[in-house]
C-alpha cells in the first residue's frame, strides 16, 4: 500500500498532490500563482478555477495568475476529461486555499499583534488597528511546503463573492486578438520543421524506401527511418512538405486489406466475439405480467471523428540528454509516461508543457504528434523541431469515437406505465489514452525498430462507465435488464470522444421513451415526468418545457416539429433537458434549442452556458451529418468534403437556463448536453413528420428511405 493510501483521503486531486506549495505560490509581482494539472481546452476551466482561488483567499480575480501546466511544476491531475475538472481540481483548490488562508491569518495576527478575530481581509491585505500586512508581506512566514490537512473548511456559499457570478474568460483575449497563443504559433530560436510519412493503412509494413534523393532536396536536414517510422526534417516548413511528398512517393508498403468496410460495419460488430456483462438486473415478475404492449427497436451510431478545426501540432527539443516537449495534450503526465517507454529515457529527463491547440473534447492526434516531434528532434539536436499534421493525416490517423449498436425493448401496462425495460449495447471500448499499461497507445510506438507494444483500449467501469455510460436509465422502472456487450476487435483506431457512450445510449433511451409515449398517446414531457422520482431531474424537464412554451400533446405540421431529450450525465453528474425544434427542408435542420441545466453549485454562469451551447451545436452536427467513411483498405473521409460538419449558418439558436444550487457540489457541464440533444432532434423529426429514424446521422437519404 502506498504512503498516500494510508493517509486520510483529501478532497479532489489534493488527495494525490498533497503539498500546498504544489498548488499555490505568492509571487514577487503581488499575484497568486496557481498551479493546476487540468488544462484549458476551450471549456473555460482556468477561469472557473481562478474564481474559486480568488474567492477563498479574498483576492480580486486579476490578482490570480494560473500557471500553464507543465510536468516540471504542476500537480499531476491525470487527464482533463470526463467533465471532472471542477469536481477534482476545483475541490482541491477550495481546500488548499482555505488552509493557506488560515495559515496567513495566524501569521498576520502574529505580525500585527492582534487576535485573529480582529483581522479584516480584503484584496489580499489584512487590516487591524490601523496596521496592515499582505499575503506577500507574510509569504516568508507561511510555510507552504507542507501537506494539506483537509481540516480547514472552505467558505459557505453565502460568503462567496466571485463564485456564482459570470467572469470574463482569462484565455480569450489572446485568441480573439490574434496574439501568439497556440502550439502552432511557437517559434523558438533555430527551430526547424518535421513531417512524418505514415503507412498506407493500419496493417502496412515498410518494405523499401528511396531516401537518398530526398536527402539531396533543398533545406533537408535529416531523413529518419526507425523501423516503419519514417520522417523528414527541413529548415523551412514548405521544404519539409515537399520532402515528405517525395519520401512518400519513394516508399513501398506491404499492405494487406484488413477492414470490413463501412457498409458492413454493424453486421461485422454484431458478429464479433463479445465480453458480456449485465450491469442492471431488476426482476419483477408481477410487473412484467401486466405488460400489454411491447416495443422493440435497434439504434445505431457510426464511428465519429473529433474533427478538430486545426490539425494536431507539437514542438520538441532534445539537447542530447533531456527532451522538452510542447503539446496540446489533455494529459501531459500520462503522455510523459508513454514518452518514457518510446524514447527510453527516464521521466526526469522529459518535460512536457501544455500549450493551447485546436480543441477536440476527447483524444485526437495531440499525443501522437508529440511523439513524432520528439523522435525527429533527436535527428536535429539541439535544434527544436515543429511537426504540424495536415488535414489528411488528422482525419486518417486520429482515434475515433466507436460505432455502437443499441437494442432496446420495453413494455407498457394498460395505464401507459413502463413495467419492463431491456437495453443491450454493443460497442468497442471507449478509451485508448496515453499513460497506462505496459505498452503505449501512440501511433509511432509499434512502428519503431524496437517496437513498444500497443496497449489495448479499455472501457472504464461503472459507475461512470464508457460504452455503457448512461445505459442504465434514470427513469424508475419496476423491472429492467441492461447488458454491455464489449467488442475487443477494433477495426478502426478508437478512443475517447466527448460523452463517450453516453451520447448513443441517451439517444437510444430518449428515442424509445418517445416511441413508448406515442404508442399510448401520452405527451412526451408528461410521460417522462411520470417515470421519474428524482426532483432535480423533474425540475430541468419542467424548466425546459416552460422555456420552450411546450403544449401538452403538441403535434408537428408535416415539416416542422419539436422533441425533448433528457439525462443525468453518467447518472452521477449534471442534469440536462433539451427541447429541439427542427424543420425539414432539403434536409433536416435544427432551428432552435432550449436547454435547462443543473450543475449543482455554478462557478461561472457564463462559462456553463457556453459549454452547454457548444455541446448542443456539436451534438447537432453529430446527429445530422457526421460519420467516418472507410473501405476495406483504410479511412476514406480524409478531407472536409468527405466529412461535413455543421456550418455557422446551420447552427441553431440556443437558449440555456441554469438551475443554480449553491449548497450542492459542483458538477461538470461539458458533456451533459450531447445525449439529450441527439434524442431531442430524433424525437422532433418524428413529431414533425411521423417518421422514426434510428440510425445516425439523420441524413436526407435516411429520412427519405423512412418516409418511402
């Protein structure tokens, strides 16, 4: 048992990063330096964390400076994922700051010669009897090189001045005004440019390559071959691109076909061996005996890409002893763990700095390109190397959100109550992130001459779950059976995509709830409320219906309709209900969406609203347009023309209402709206034209087939 495990548990990430000085430092410029291991991905988390710290220490927000995450100086908080940043990092900061405030009160009372009760604190300055001392005056007397005790309680909700109020995002000004802030903007002295030549498919091996002609091209510094890993380094980016193309042209690959092809993918997945686990089994023979009507339906979701607007990028420098890497990875410490295996140097000789990149809300190519850059940096040492993926490389090689099949059946009694519920989900695992197991998850790892074995994907267990996330309904059914059928054969490279299996499972559950309501002539909103006992769940549904002006039993007009979707994310996190309004034109278009959300204690209302708005827009794109295309060789959707996403002109108008519960713990907002949005859109389509489409995306062709 580790030393940490033997000690009392501390809140959030403080439990595994127990030293106060790992989190906080009073800087010489009269600011508070806050170090966190969670990173900014466009979700506004650093602003919320700054609000938490400032409130607990009675500082202005501009007195708090969030230090960019680095493996050299930041607490190890693992991955920024799962809508857990406020829960894990926020709770850690609340308690760490509360304890530091208590230590500073003691030091100030001693310095000023008064009792603690006589001290007043404002904007970081302690006042008593005409005398004063600031945190920075007292910094030498406050020993932060100590373990947090967790015994100092943070402020009560009624005492908070910043938490619960909107604050401007601290990361946006640089992005909005075009200041260099992204990893793509890095320009280090002496920096050169690298490109990698990928195999032609997952199974290909390099049989020969003509490298000599490429070495003679203008600007080329090095051609790197390490087993099946092949890359170039050149003085300028355009020279690296030309050298990459020439090197690719001179390659010969042994490339067996290994994919089932897009048209057969669902049959293929259902025919694969599975690991079955029953995750909910409530048996009530008496309830089942009252069944009067039984419905069955199969719902499908394709492989989906992260589709980051900017392809992945990284910069690496190797000085002959130590690697320094700049990456937009969501987990710099786990990434360093994989780097140790692939570069074969100890962790203390690898530093990974987080730098903003194009957001993905999941696991795209950020970690992979970091290893590309490190491998090429050895050939260019000591000069730093920037590796910028191209669009074709991002779409071809990033990990995708897995395809899924959900088979549901449910029975109603004569009163229209659900008496039996069955949900079976078939899916690949949903995570293949860095930093776990004996192997590596990075693309180049198994391609090296001394290959690092591939770590197999994992499916995180309940209660959060992965493929089975949100498969257990929050609705109250007397008899239910839910099973996960895990498919370990992964035709395409897969990993975490925003909401994981929760998007497809909620789409299926909410579609079935609507089908059941329609079969017994019940209003969809009233039908859901009838089957819910959780008052917070009922509250978001009622609020969304009120916002949208929902009328019981409302019907579409043949081209326009509205539908509702709901979930409690992971059955552990935020509550969200979405009502979508759609119109059928040349294809299906979502014109408006209303969302009611309960994330417990709201830290930054504007930040929560932004996350819900973004989640609804992204889920609308998934629901209407997105699917990875592939044949028996490889991925064929390699450009935007082959993988369309929602455009600005197609984005719905979104209205969000927050139900703030200051006394409840904060829950993440980033992944709560995806499933309800998909379900609401599918249900709105049915409401509009009386046709049910159960396979995503809801394309014009699928709608026409259903009508015909």
